[in-house]
């Protein structure tokens, strides 16, 4: 027996022994709770019924219920198809992408942009951007908390929890009026400890579709200034609220005009349809003194402070995922720096939003024509990707059981999943489950599903 044969025999015996000895390593691991959003799609796919609706998806769909590749993205992809991405140019590409993101969020004419008073890094879409900031917060303010609106995107709680940052909630949505609980929101901001971290949705609040108006944002900014709070904006839907990417950045620009330091997470999954590319950015404006917890102060030194913050973000990235992809950011930068492509993108965003608004109008009209006892005006008053219906978990379960209509348990309806061919079916089903005397056992065959 030669050396290699003896070595192989020893290796095989060693592996077999280890397998035997280590069989109990993971016996204590239990299945994780189902994600409230992704589990909707899993249940939908498991349903063998041919006539079913998935209203849980958070990405845009066309009027045939199909994912959309924007024409501006196609053209940008063609434009860069022959570009050779060299190792030496990757850093420049990512740096340019961050600049473009900041301009889009803060405004081309912002002094923050002109003076370079920001630190930012590419992130793995909005989730990655939030996680980066949560980790940054934990490292430099370990005793701090993050205040989250109630309700908010369910993943926010998990992101800050897994970063070992405690979370608290502040009032936001009123289930009775299906609108903003502005007075309670203001009181919570006032009563929070000075120098607290708050997460804010600048537009198209997920899941409620309820946004503060201009005057309310001004008042919120004013109170933040008095309390010296730090605002962190999660901007996943720029352009999807109003159809205007500039208008949807109003909240952030109000805070900048009022002299706040702030953080911002950006994603291009929804407004450019780049969900699978995981394109995002996290940035922070760094210009003025800011006092945080424990009476510790950070005095901004312009580009020096920006450089320090950026280096720390890069250090977190290095340990978390080392490096972000280049192709997605290059697509975004190509679109934002080409006047024709950017104009086309803005036009396509408007088309997407117009379809969502059209479906809101049609759904409301159809429900009202059914003489429902409920009020449906909030369908058209809410904005963005979702309609926060106020349906109870029991009604949501009934829609799934009797009509094969799938949505999150809190009644969030993705308007992107509503089309001209299924809106009547959806309205009839909602009317049926919300009727006072519904039988709780309904035959969906009585309803027409147009295909």
C-alpha cells in the first residue's frame, strides 16, 4: 500500500468517525418562523388552483401580472455591454454610483453634494443598506435604540434586532381612520429621549401607503431639531408615491434645509425594477455638530469626518460581504448620467404609478358599486405600491381559503398584483368577506375570474 492509499484510507475513516460523533450538533435547531411576506408567495405557489391572486409581492407587475424590465434598463444594458470592467476601475464605478445616489436623494443643487459633505457606500439593496447603518449605529452608539413607526416593513425589526440594537415603536397609523395619527406621532417624537435615532419612510410608507404632507414634514423636522434626534430615511420607493422622483424626495430635502445630519438608505429594486440586482446605497450627511447619547458629541470637520465615517462603513462591508457587485450600480449610473435615459426612466416611473393609481380608482369604484357597507375612500387616498386595507386576519384567511387570494396577514394588498382582468373578482371577494352577514363558507365558483 503506497503513501497516497494509506492517506486516503485514514481520511475516509476520519470523516466517517466525525460524522458519527457530530450527528447531534444541530439537533437543537428548530425551523425558523415563517417570514410574513415571503411566506405569502410560498403559499401561493403551493396552491394548485389555476385561478389565484398573489397580492403579497412587493415588486411592480404590468397589467398582465408579469414582471417588467424597463426600457431604460434595456438600453443601459446595451450601452455597457461592451464595457470591460477592470479591477482598477471598480472603485471608481462604485464611487460614481454613490455620488449619483446622493444627487438623486439630496438634489443636484444641494450644498451637501457640492461640498462633498457626505459619506456613502454601495449596499446590497435597501435591506443591505439598512443593515449597514444598524451595524454602524451599534458600533458607535451601543446604548442607543432605533425608533420604528408602527407599523413598518416587518424586516426592519429583524435587521436592527440581528444587529443587537434595541427597537422601540412610535405611533404612525390610525386603524380607525386608516390615516396618519399625526398628533400621537408628534407626541412620541417629543417624549422620546433627546438624541434618539428614528427611522422614517420619506415616501410611499410600507405597508400603509400613508405619508405626512409637506406641512407635517416641516413640523416633524422642527421637533427633531429641538430634540436633536437623528433621522434615518429608508427610501425604497422614490418616484413610486407620486410618479415624480424629485417630489418624492421632499421629506429628505426639508430635513437638509433645516440643517439636520441624517442617514439615508436607497434602493433601486422597485423604481428601476432591479430587484434581483440588489442595488442600494447607504449615505450620511456630515456637516455640523451633533450631540448623541451619553453627552458624547461628534463635531463635524467636513471632508475629514466624511472620510472617517466612510472608512468605518467600508470596514463593516469588508467583514459582512467584502464587496458589492458592479453591474447593477453601473446600470443605475448609466441611466442617471444620460439625459435621454434618465428622462425615459422618469417617464416609465410615471407610467407605473399611473397604472397603480388607475387600479386604486377601479377597485374603489367597483366596491362602491356593490353597495358595500364599508368605506373605501382610503384606497385612493393612500399612495405607492400598497393598499393597507384594514382587513382582519380572519378576513384575510377567508380570502385565501375561499377565493385563493393571497396577501400578508395584516391586510396589505400589493396594488401591483391588481389588473384589469382580476379587479372585479378581487372587489367581489372583498365585498363578500366584509359583508356583515357573510356565511363564512363561500363558493368562489359563483364569482367570475377573467383571464
